[in-house]
């Protein structure tokens, strides 16, 4: 649903905040949210520090005894009060089920938001319903190894995102506004990605193949990392088809420079935009 627990409007406009919330474990070799055949580092991500232009953001991750993600805590420190505070995303599970049945977003600047989740016979997420009376809902469908999400609230326009996979990585992402039946949808943006052989620090097989697409929608779309690709990004080329003036927007390219630790795990990420310069400085910590 492309929501973020706090400071939504300001943070979305910057596209510099990352919410990373997964762990790294074994990796399958099939498509649709899986990684390559390279072994993972078998570590659990504990936090991500992102030194954004406005405020340092620290994302911390909590797991239960079964290594299920139970809580994401986001802390921002800024002189601007509307960008500071602590927010949480808390997941609830039923019995020993490996996938959450619901989650709650708590943040200092908005009311608490509760969500109900549904899955298909393959345990892939299919629906996220907001239980606040707004009618906000996201549906996911799976075809030819790709993932399509559609989000709508009441009578508002429907947003559609399509993730295209190659060798277990998202190599393209197209975003649309759905138009009336019988008319062509409006393409808002298109992104293409290349990858390194470094394991994506936000990847975990059990999450990527089940509710990973939900985590992708919960994060800010800075394109730094994702929760369904097995490998870490190398480049992202983004094309906006409608700018603020209604004309085609410019194309930009981001370069992802990774530094690994002594165990070969992703430790530091610097993201450089071809037009703006450095837009991300991230440090990854593990349990």
C-alpha cells in the first residue's frame, strides 16, 4: 500500500528512507521472489542505519524463537518535529504458522492502523485489508513468475504495480493508474535494475515467497533494497512518464556501491544518483 509509519508526505517526496525488515538465510533457485543458487550468509539483519539528508533513520528488527519477523521499529532524529519520533509495525501470527495473519502500524503523527492479511494455497499473500473503515485494500496476483499488486481506497483511482522477475531478481517495475474499462492504463513510472553477486541483506526465502511483496509496499520506494530479490542491486534506471507539469519527466540512474564485512555480508551501501549525487548512506548490522 506504499505507506510508511510516520512522516509519510515529506519522506515520500525525498525517496531517501529505507525500511529494511528481513533476514538472510537459504535461497531457492526458482523465480517469482527467489534468489540465485549462491549460498546466503545465514545471518539475521538486526538494524539498518540510513543517514538521510533530513535525519538519521534507524530501523530495528525483532524476531521470535522461530525466527519469524514480529516487529519493525523505526526511529528518526531530526530538528523538524514532524520528521522525528518512533514508529512500529507489529506482526501477529496464528499458532506456528510462518506467515502473519495481521499487522498494526503505530506512529506518533497518525492514528493506529490495523490490517488483515490473506494468502493463497501456496502461502503467497493475496490481500491486505485496512480495518479502519476507509476501504483501503491491496490485492496481489501471480502470473508467469511475476507479481502484480493493485491498491484502491473507496472511489479513488486504482494504483497498479508490476514486478518483472529474471533469475529470482526484480529486473523491472512498472507503476500505473488504472483507467476506465476499455481504456489503456496510465503508465506513471518504469524502473530497470541490474544486480551484483552480493546477497541482498533484506532477503529471506521464507519471507520473499510469502509476504515479501507486502514489505515491498510498506517501504519507501527509494529503490535501495527490496524483500523479494535474492541479490543486491547494482544499478537502477528510473523513467517518470508524467512530471508535475504534465510533461514526461527526466530519466535518472542510481549506482549502488556495496562494501562487505569479513563474512562477505553486505555491510555498507552508498547510493549515488546521476543528477543529484549521493542520496543514501546505509549501514547494515546483524545478530
